[in-house]
C-alpha cells in the first residue's frame, strides 16, 4: 500500500486493481476513524468544566463529538464517491466500488462510535468520559 496511490490515481480497469483499491479503502476508513477520534478527544479537552448545578459542558462535548464524527463520515464518503470513483473506467467495477464505499463508510462510523464509547467508559471521570453524561461521585 503506497500512500501516494491514494492521492494520485491512475485509471483502474481490472478486477484486481479494484479489489486492491477496496482493501485500501477499508484500511483508510479505520485510520480516518482513529484520526477523527483523536480530534474529538482534543476538542473535548479544550472545553472547560462548568461549575454549578446546571452545568452544560458535557452537552457541548457531546455535540462536538457528534459533529466531528458526522463531518469525517460525510467527507470520507464524498471523497470516495466523487474523486476516487472517477478513476474507475468500467461500470461493473464502479458498482462494486460504490458498494464497498458504502460499507467502508459504515466501518468508519462503527469504529468511531465503538472506540469512542469504549474510551469514554475507560476514562469515565475525565472530560472525555463526561460526554456520556454526568458521572455520579
């Protein structure tokens, strides 16, 4: 897997090339999910705690977690749909890639949500863990 192949494409005309592209797409989906999670963690760390009874800081973190996830998912799907698929010349191969693009987008969403919730449960008493709601002392 060459990172340049992801950005600078050549025409894809064989089944083997599409299968390699699909494998790369799944790997990039997982990598992008981890990057989105790291960015969400950084944003959550930047939001200050609010004192008092009606503190809304955990809601702000939750909103930013959702916005970050949705933004990365949409960007990944559109990048593959509009840019990467334009290099696939044969319609049957394009249909195969479009199906794989949808599945890879779901993988991205699943990894983002699953790793996010698991890490929030692990770091329950931190700003990151507060996204799940107020923790009881």
